C-alpha cells in the first residue's frame, strides 16, 4: 500500500514543477497580481513539501 504522505509529497513536487514552468513561460505576460498569486501558491507548496519531508524523516 502506498503511504499517503509519500503520495502527497510526490504530487506536491509535480505541482511545483508545473508552477515553475508557468514562471518560465508566462512571467513577462502576467500582471503583478498574477505573479504574486503564483508566487503565493508556490510558497504554500514548498512549505507543505518541507513539512512532509520532515515528517517522513522523523
């Protein structure tokens, strides 16, 4: 059985890759509000990734 924390961690890492691809492709076309929104989403994803990684190590 797949550990749900491992699965969630993998999903978050994939989400982070998608967010970073948005940065590369659309950053210059986005408004400041859109850039801030995307940055906030990335921040939350990275925060959750770090939390899960700590839980899985401990």
